[in-house]
C-alpha cells in the first residue's frame, strides 16, 4: 500500500516537482523535473484517450472500473519496477546512467538470456503499444480536422521525433520540460470542460460504470461470466496500454533512473 501510505510524498516528488524547476547542473543526466516531464510525456495523451475509448467499445462501461483497479495496483508495480531499475543501474564513464528491466533481470535474477529476450520483445512491442497506435490516432485527428493525409502526418512526425531523439536524452528532457506542463494543463482542462458541459449525465455514467463492472442485464450465468471477463480483460489490457505498469517499466526506466534520492527515500 505504498501508493496510499506515501501519497503525499509521491505527489510532492512528481507533480510538485513541476513547479520547482531546478537550475542545478546534472551533467549528462536528466534533472528530477525533466525526468518527471519525460515520464508524463510517454504516459499522458493518446494512450489515455484511445485506451479508454477502445476499452469501452469492446468491454462496455464496466471496463473503466477495471482500468481504475489496474491503475491503483499498477502504482505499486511501477514503484517496484523503477526501484529495481535504480538499484541495478550502471553508470558509464561519462556519468550517464543506464537502467531498466533488462539490467535487473540480468544482474538481479542472473538470467542474461531472459534479459536479452525481454529487450527483443520490448523492441517489437514499442511499435504497437506506442508508435503505431499513437501516430495512427494523430493522423486520424489531423485528417478529420484539417484534411491532412496520413502519409503527410507520418512524415512530419518522423522528422520532428527524429530531431528530438537524435539529440540524446538531454534534448528529450529539455523538450518535454517545456511542452509537458502545457500539455498536462490542456489535457486536464479539456477533460474538466467535457465533464462540466455534460454534468447532468455524470451520475448516470458513474452508475453505468459500476453496474456494468459486476452485473449485466443479459440472462444466464454463462453470458454473465463472459461479459465480466471481457470487461476485466479490456480494462486491465487498456490500463497497461495507458501507463505501462507491469511491462517492466521499459519506456520510463531511463527517466526514472535519473534521480535516485526520491525513490530511495520512498523505500
């Protein structure tokens, strides 16, 4: 229950760090502020929007409840993944940290073959869980709003991402530190606007989420069990899609391993 016991500390060390940007020179590593914004950049956005809508479409409103359950326990999973990434990370001659699930699988479990296999599988997974799905959603939005073809959007995305990524982790950290605060404000503001504009439908929506999570109007135990299974499966699957907790923290391990003090204090 670390996510409950240390909730205040967690918020101060993550969201709170967005409001106290550090000017300290961290060398070739990310500052705590940049680490948080880099992690948020890979978590908040398309995955949340496409993940939730996809879960509701396939598993019904009840899938949202199981996404909440997944997120709640995923906090513990993510904490353990990042703590292990820092515990077993390596520091190169330039002072840059190298960490992640492949490191603690090899050094902690002593199973190098599994670390190699994880790296290969994670590399292929990145195409589907991140690049393909997010670029597809962006292309669809651009075509619907401005009539821009998917190919044009894809080329522009590749160029912009290439410019940022080829600059190394320092450039990634700088870009996210400027963009993510505005992105988060816009994202939360848009969500609140949707809720306020449909405030009269919120009680019915919440009721539908909870009733659909455990009971359905369909007759028969077999149908009931199958419906619950679909809702749970879609909820947990889309929960992983939106925050990657349980995947070994591969997308966030490097960002998280840049700052050791907060995690060690949390332990």
